[in-house]
């Protein structure tokens, strides 16, 4: 059941009442029988769990702050093999 907040125009008291959505709004203060009005207040609604984002936008990756590009391959100390099979100017055959 929702909780509604009311404020009395006569005594200034602010109070909360649990009511069904179909119930008529209160018109009288329970303490001074003055007229009351519904007050709009902050909601305590909070989304929790996977799939909900605090700022409303999904991040690209879970580990923020890193780039999505693959790291470069490690440098090798030996040159690659010659695809032509051993020409005289190839660095692979110089060793």
C-alpha cells in the first residue's frame, strides 16, 4: 500500500498515512480537524541488482578506464622466417 504525506493548513502538522490508491484523499487533520492537503515528497524508490544503472546509461565495459583495443603483440628477439624460403637479403637467413 502506498504511503501519502499530508500537511494541515491550520496547525502545520505534516503526517503520513497508508492508503489504498482507490481510497479518497483525507480532508481533515486528525489533531485539529483543520483542512489538509496532499504533499509531494521525495520517493525512497531505488533500483538494485544487475541491469540497472545509476546514471541511466550502460557502460561499454565492466572495467571502466581501459581501452577496448587489443594490446600489441610482445616484441620478439628473433626475426620472422622468410616466406620466400631463404633469399640472400632476408634477415631471417642472416643468423
